C-alpha cells in the first residue's frame, strides 16, 4: 500500500477502486475542483461541485457516489482534450462511453493526456522506485489477447501515479 502523504491514495492493496483512482489522478496532477468540472465538460458531461466532492469521498461517508468505468473514462477523455485539444473528426467522448476501463486503458489515456514518451514513462516509474524496461512498457500498451500483452496491476498503476506526483513536485 502506498502512503497517501506521498501523493498517491491507495485504499486497498488488491484492487484500486475507480473513486480511489480518480482521487489519485487528481492528487498526482494537482487538479482543483473547478478544473475537474472543466475536464468533465470537455467530455460532454456536466458535473457540479457537489458531484466532484461526492466522487472524492470514501464509501463510508454520507453523499458518496461510486465512480463507474464510464465516469472515469469521461474524465480521462476530458483530460486528453483539456491538455491536447479536441481532434477533428473524432466523436465527442459523450457519444462513445467506455463500458469497461482496465488499468492498462487508464495508463494509456494518461500517457496520451500528458504526452508521455517511453523515456518519460520509464522516468516516472523510476521516481516511484520501479524499474521498467521499454519492452515491459510496450507489453502494457498492447491489445488484450496479444501474446506479449501484460496486465497492469493496481500496484503498478499506483506506482505510476506516485511517480507522477513526485515528478510534478520536482
């Protein structure tokens, strides 16, 4: 389990809940509520301050709203648009919600949103104390079912977010 004071919140060791993941991304990238609302709007979703706050809560808090795969997908697609702009000819994320979002897909969307190259990814993982080769990285970005595909674990994704948080502090 990663220490929340180091920038990454991981509430369970086995699996990272989507709310935890959203909180971790927000913390790692230092995104405030107003920017969260703008990011969702880039994906064609209108959310208010209360919804953002509810998504940041834990299950035991009153007002908690679970973050589904499509909601996290809208956020990540909105983050891509927020950081890189809308591509012409590509339908709005609101028109193509993501029914299932794997850790590999989250990592890929973050890579695109932050315009990270292989060397950048290796450095981010290194900051979190994980040595990853370029070959291991390409396996994470292959299509599921490919013979060299590697599943991205919660721990690996958490380490990546920790590395992002440390990178942004530097």
